[in-house]
């Protein structure tokens, strides 16, 4: 499939690799705007999209290092090329000691059942991907500004707040999706029912808001409240679909930004505001978090087709069963136009899910592997600010 320019929205500063400004360049400011006009009505393939995102990073690290396994893991490992890199979890975990215990302290609840529901996912079994990114960005900005290697208390609070907002969104998403499993166990709505699950998610959000207000920085409060709006708007985008094939990728990527990348981008920006007065650094932190967040979701969408339920901690092919056309499906649709009708009816007819899965896996197996490899490289941390300085 020949590469082509892709109409992009302001929610992400991606450009084709040949025109990419490279790491450290400043992207657009402000919230996402209206869609750009399509070039000749041609879609860019999912594989080329992930490849182009990859080109924005000068240093590439394996996605596998984002999955913390044991505390005994070596801090430095070797990539296939023989280059050494630092395990981000090993590097940042010292700033997140007692993370989940501290989050549970924020959930001041007298009702036993509500307390149990609200603390259900804060059991230490999550990846803590977002808090790790936040504290590493905090340390990078602090070192850049005044050569301080310590994470400020308020910056660490942002890491906790980010995890709380993320978890609250999971509780609410599971209600919307009628999900039965999450992280290898039953969901809150499966155990306690949908009505109580909604209230538990609301309570986690309220506790996060109180912790945010306690920081007392109006700029930071404004930055992180934008995340809540983006999560809601992203869910509405997910509930809809685009009939125009040339708008589907833009729709999918805007949804990806709002539901996943906005939290990481704005959390990184928030800790940069607390650690450094330079607006240019704030924008770099935002753009960094945004691209990592988008790449993270691209990989997750590929894994929905290529991994197993035990490793994912939730059922695979879940998006198809919910009627959602993610990147791999949109890419396969370019090869199999008959999938357009399936996408528009949200895979609602008997056999639609199985047929779509076969199209994606059987004929696009080679491309899926390339997408996964490219997205894996993309999702690695580029230490444009962090490299060697946060050790």
C-alpha cells in the first residue's frame, strides 16, 4: 500500500515522516479543532500511520519494558541492536512507593460496601503506566529547570490523580460496555450491579477532584479538568461512527486521543507546570504524553486481535463485539471493501464478528505484525528531556 498524506486533526501533531519536525518541536496549542480536508480522498494505512508516529521518536525502546513484572528486574537491558536502555518502571518506581495505599487514603468512605467498590481496582495489580510516565516527566522537568532530582509532593499527587481518573473511567466504561472482566477478575458492575458501579466511579472522580484542589494551582486544575471533558467527549465519539470511509481514521484517532492520550498528555503538562516556568517545556511535555498515549492505544487495539484473554486480563475481540471498528479493522477494510457494510451496522448481524476477525487476521497477518512492531517502538519512552539525567 503506497503511503500518502493523512488529514489530521489538531488533537495530534502527526505529520508524514519526511516532514516531521522531529522530537522537541512544538506542536499546536489548544484543544482539538475541526477536521482537516482530505487529500484526494485517500486513507492512510494503519501500518503507515504507526510507522510515521514512530519516526517522531529518535530513541526507541521496547514496549515490553512498560509491563512491570518483578522488583528484581534489571534496570538496564539490551535491545536487539545491542544498545542499553533503562527500564522506566525500575527507574520511576521509587517515586511511587505505596502508590495504591496512598490512593486508598484519598478515598475517605464510611460506608463499607462503597469503600470496597471504590478500592476494588487499587489492589496493586495494575500496570501503573500513567503514574510512571508522570513521575519520570516530573523529574525530567525538575532537572531541566534547576537540576533537582527529586519529585515534588504536588507532582507526585498528579501521578495519583491521573491513576484515579483513569480507574474511574474504567469503572464507567465497564458499565457502558457491559463488561464482565477486567484485569483478570470480575468487574465492579458484574459484582455489585451497574447503578452502584456508576456511583463508585463518581466517588473516585470526586476524590481525585479534592486531591487536585488541594494542590491549589489554578493552571494545573484547569489542565486536568480538561481530561474529564475529553473522556466524556471521547465516549460519545466511540458511540458513533462515520459513514464516509475517508473520515473514519480521523474519527478513530480523535476518539483515541480523547479517551486515552488526553490524560497522559495533560498529566505530563501539569507536572511540567509545577516543575518548570518555561511554556516551551510545557508544550513539549504535552506533545510527548500525547504521542505516547496514542501509540499505547494503537498497540492495545492490535493486541485485541493478536493476544489471548489470559495475557490481556480481559476478553479479546471485545471491540468487535461492542461494534467498534479500531485501527486493524479500518486497515483491513482497505483490502476488503465488503467490511464497510459491517462497520456501518456495527457488526450486529450473526457472523459479523467472526468474519471481521478473519479478514483482519488471515489476510493481514503480515501487516499486523509490522504494525505491532512499529507501534511497540513508538510506545517506548523518548528521553528527549529524560535521557541519562533522571538516573
